[in-house]
C-alpha cells in the first residue's frame, strides 16, 4: 500500500444500531409550523398594497418604488401632488 491509499470498511447501513423502521412522510410539528409561517409571509409579501396617494404627504411618505409607480402609472396625479399642476 502506498501513502495515498487507505483502507475503508464499508457497511450497508450508515446507522447500524437502528432498531426501528423509519417513518416515511413524517414531518415534525416544528418543521411544519416553520413551513406554514414561511408560506404565510411569502403570501403577505406578494400582496399588492399600493394605492394612489391623495396628498403630497402621502406621496412623500411612500417607498421610492411606489413613488416611481405613481409617476409611471398616474402621471397626472404625480404632477398635481408634486408640482401643483
């Protein structure tokens, strides 16, 4: 045997002391709760909460993405609120 070779004893079962049959399809309550929470958060994030602002303060309080959306989709409202036109 050279220095690069090594002997590996392989066994068929990675956990030979296991005495019971594994449950298939079992999901622990903690994992299930985590998955439900992640799904709920993803659904909430996907909801569109945008509404057209009615005052300049509402427009300025919006996130920049919503301000850009107002500019692109409701240009007359944006101009009226920002420039008084």
